[in-house]
């Protein structure tokens, strides 16, 4: 469904993504693990046209998207839950959700989708009129996920959804991701929390200083020595 083929991304002279290739098949949850500064967020930015790769291609549902604008990519069925949530803090929860649906222009569908995301996120329904910036970190994460779903994506990319959340909230976020997958949305997840991500994912990739150094099923990665030492605290 999504593939990166020999992607090289630079910031000025700094060569951050080095020949990155990976793929996500329809219906899968695939995670990308990596330490700080490995290039995880840059991978997401490259997928969404927020930085352009100098070479290589990004293909979504058989179409190259590496030269497309971020708005077109989201309108085309691929949604992003960005790092640090990036909700609009001065707007209400409802206004944030309306912005999530901006690529579509059908009021009846909007109501249907709003109902649907409120079923998945009951806390969001309770707080539609609340100013989004006054919600807790966990609630803001739920809102960011709900907002992404409002574009009716066929695939959702999530950048460190567990960041800064307490263990119980991390569990809630991860079980929600599972539910979203069950509803037919393919998931690509970038995480530092390797144990949670691998418990959820079908497959995973390990990114080290801009290069993919490992790719395997999640269960094999959980027992892999490098993964255990570098990402699972040697457990
Ligand atoms: P973290 O888990 O800490 O968020 P990450 O794996 O997401 O890290 P990136 O944010 O992709 O890492 O950063 C990869 C490298 O690219 C880092 O060395 C970072 O300093 C550098 N970098 C990121 N954004 C820019 C930018 N706009 N200009 C220059 N260098 C950048």
C-alpha cells in the first residue's frame, strides 16, 4: 500500500535518510523503531511531502507521491498524526475535527464521520466545545487521532503517539490503534517505545542514523539481540 524505495533526504548538506526502503501492506500495522535523531520524524515528513527526498520514491497505492503537496497526499487517503500531536490549541475540539475533514466538502458525511470518531473516542464527544489546548496530554493525543480519522483515511501514519503519556494512557492509545486497524485502516507507526510497538505491530523496521538496519516480523524483533539491547533495555 505504501512503499519507500531508496529514499535519500537531506537538510542542507546533512544526509539524514540514507537509501531508506520499506513497505506497508494493506491491513498491516508496521512500526519503525529508532533512537533519538535516527530520522523517524524525517521519514514521516518525507512521506507527507513536508521535506522532499533528493532521490528515491514514495509510492502510495501504486502512485508516486514524493512530488505532491501535503494537502493532496492527505486528500488522497493517507493521514498523519504528527509528533507532539499538533492540535490547534486555541480552537475547540469540534473546530479541530472540522479541520481534519477539510479535504472533503460534504456536511452529511461530516456528521456521519463525527459520530463515528466520537464512538471510538467517547472523551472527545464529551468535550466538543472545550478549547483543545486545555485538554490533558492524553486527551490531546486522542483528539489528534480523531482529527486524522476525519479525513477518512485508508492508511494512517502516527509519529510517536505514546510520547509523554503515562503507562495507562499509552495502553489506551495502543488499544485504540488496534481498533482503528480492525475498522480497515492500515497503520504505520513510528515509536521509541519498542516493547509496546512490537506487541501491537505485525512487522517492524529498525532505523539507525538514517539507515534501515533490520526488518522482520514483530515477534522476531522482540527476541532479536540488537533490538533487546538497544530498544528493550537489555530485557
Ligand atoms: P526523535 O525521536 O528525537 O524525535 P527522530 O528519529 O524523529 O528523533 P529526526 O527528527 O528525523 O529524528 O531528525 C534526524 C536528524 O535530522 C537529527 O540529527 C536532526 O537534528 C536533523 N534534523 C531534523 N530536522 C532538521 C532540520 N529542519 N534542519 C536540519 N536538521 C534537521
